[in-house]
C-alpha cells in the first residue's frame, strides 16, 4: 500500500489535536522517554557526542548548553534541576539523553525510562545556585511539547508508585476516528506494512468516537520499533498513553 493512501485515510477520518512550538525563548515542557547514555551508542553514531557516565549529566538536541531544566520521574515525583551539559544529536523518538547515574537518582525504570522535562527561564522565582536540587513537589505545567511524541495520563494511579512503576505499559495512539469501520480499515492497511495485527486495538470512547491503539508495550525497544514503522508511513504526530 502506498504512503499516500495511508496518509489520506488518516487525515480524512481521524481527529488530531497535536501542537508544536519551536519558540526557544519561552518555557516549555515535554513528556517522553529518555535515552540512557551508552558508550556503544556513540561508537555506533546513534548519538553525536559523549557524556561522563560517572556524573549526573544530560544532553539535549534542541536546548543549548547551560540551559536550566527540571527533569522529573512522574511515577514517584522525584525531580532534579540542572544544566544541559551538551547539545547532542540523538533519535527524535527520545526526549533527552541522560547518564545512568541520573536515571538511578530518579529511580527510573530502565526498560521504560519515562520522564518529564521543563525548560526554566531564570527570573525572580528561580535562583541558579539552587540547581541540582531534589523536589517532591508536583508542578502543574503548561503542555507545550517540543517533539512529536506526547504521553497522556501517566501519573494518575498507584498509591505506591515505587512498587508499580516497573509494571507500567504504554500504547501508541494511532488516531481517533468517527467510524469504527475506518479504524479497522486502517488496521488492514498497516498489517500489510509489516506490523503485527495483534498489536492493534479499537476502543470506543463515545458516540462516533473510536480510538485506534497499538500495544500495550512493556519494553522501550518493541514500542520504538512499531513507532518508527508508523512514523515511516506518515504518522508523525503520534501520542502515547499508559495502559494497565
């Protein structure tokens, strides 16, 4: 099936509400998966520069070096405020490059290292010398995504997040459809494009409102593989959601 046919079906019968903002002069937040630094990724040219694995460091593909950010594990609400160590190239699927030491500090799930990242603009309420500080406070942030993947309903459940974070699974929201028939027709097309039919599911959200999902996934590698397949065929504004 040609790319154009998939593209037309998706945009005629789905309702996308994604937003994108490239104004670097404003604060923003982004939700997604972190890439945990591995020396092999540099050797294989997956990333463009090195980080020091013995330090708490982050690299970003859009934010400049020394930009202040708050990086948060929304499952346990642990966060750190720190500077971007380097501007670095890495696959667009990921939100940020971090060292394993930082991942451990936030108690991230290494299989699904989901994070929130917020750029901070220095003002009267933000003092630079307080960088690299822990916070148990949950901030209410304006959602202005800086990459194409967004994640919904990530931290609404679990009375004991430290025990449940490793059980979290995630699904790709392919799109919302007016008709179940059109959602199922798209499944048939995508199966022909080398994606397993078993990963797809159509949920009814309301009258004339059906959501097509792929997943759930409990591994970043399998999720990333199907995400890239969908992205390849024109679905470049995909959302993710946590599922039980």
